[in-house]
C-alpha cells in the first residue's frame, strides 16, 4: 500500500482518538491502528508502518504530553524543585522494568505480534487487567493510601504493569493503574501517579521514533501538512486534558469494569473478523 496525503478530517479524528485513548485504559495504539485501518491509512498490523503514520503518531504524543503537563503541573513543579526527592525516586524505579523489558525483548515482541490476530488478543489482555480491578474492595479506592505513603513496592508493581504494556496495543495506563489499586493506593492518587509515569514513557517513545523519522529524512512529514499536524496535536491535547480531568473525578472501580467489557467485546469482534470475515483485518 502506497502512502497518501493525510486529510484535515483524518488528522483531526486521529488526534481525538489519541487524546481520548492515551489516558483511558483502553489502548491508544490499538485504537489508532483500528481507525487507521478503517480509514485506509494502514494495511499491516502496525499503526506506524508507513513514514507518514509514524511521523504523525509520534507528534500526536506531544499533544497528549502537553495535556499531562497542564493537569499535573503542581506535581511536576514539585519534582523539579526537589529532583532528589522521594517521588523522583519512585518514578525512576517505576520506569526501570519497562526499560529492561524493551532492551531484552523488544525485537522479539515486535516479531511475535505481527500476526493479524494480535490486536484482538491485546485488547483481551487489557480487558483482563481491567477486570482485575474488581478484586479491589468497594470503597477501598477512596480510603486507600495517599501518594505520600507510596513505597518502592508500589512503584515496582506499577512499573511491572507498564512493562507488560510494551506488548503492542496493550493499555499502558490500565496496566500501570490497576496494580496500584490492587495495592490499596487511593484511587485519585493512583491515577495521578499513572499520569506522572506516562511522562518518561511518552518522552522515551518520542525520542526513539524521532530518530527513525530523522533517519528517513522526514519522508512522512510532507504528506501530513502543517495545518493538519497542528489540528491533530491540538485535538490530542484538548481531548487528553478533558479525559484526564474526567478520570480524576469520576473513574471508579465500576467504570474500569465497564471499560473492560468494552475492550473485551472489541477484542472478540476483531478476532472474529480476522478468523472468519476479513472485513478489516
């Protein structure tokens, strides 16, 4: 499949999908791939398979990162004022499992998940993680330990979940959030910590992809257009901001279970399509 020029509406739609699904525990990469396939922008099993999509998805992450900076500005300023503090240490500890997993198994993961069924299986894995939140006792989410009481075990649990989410189309936010809830960290503080964990993850992915974009000579940028690029990044930033605010106020144990049902149904439909119908995959 040859690359084609991205339209304004496609750029806007992909930006909205990125912003909404980056922080909701439903897998942004999985939804971007699904939408890209429906729009005819991807023909393989990787939403960034073409130079255009790699460039666009990489830069869309800057929009969601901007949303994190706005919503989490107080916590970020606190970290910058005390770089040797406890929260900095915990975030570094949470980042280590994903870094180790990527270095040791990154190539194997990419090869193993090139089959057409991987997206459906990844959604089902995300659903299983979200259903695990039902093990948290009702009411415990608000009465759990605050961010200030988190310890190294909490940080490693969240980091291990984030490492699992290196598997393509598995939700990073879901796999880092649920372990914190299971360890009885207060719901809002668990969500805030998961948001903070996204900063090194997004920045690391951006730097890695940017190297590839530069190596390709920016071949995909000309097919996007500066207006489309700006629209997509803005859509990702604005939608990401509102989703983050919604999660902090309203995402409960029941809400996680409902999202789990959604991604489970989506995964089953994708598997059925791949195995029997071939309409999208």
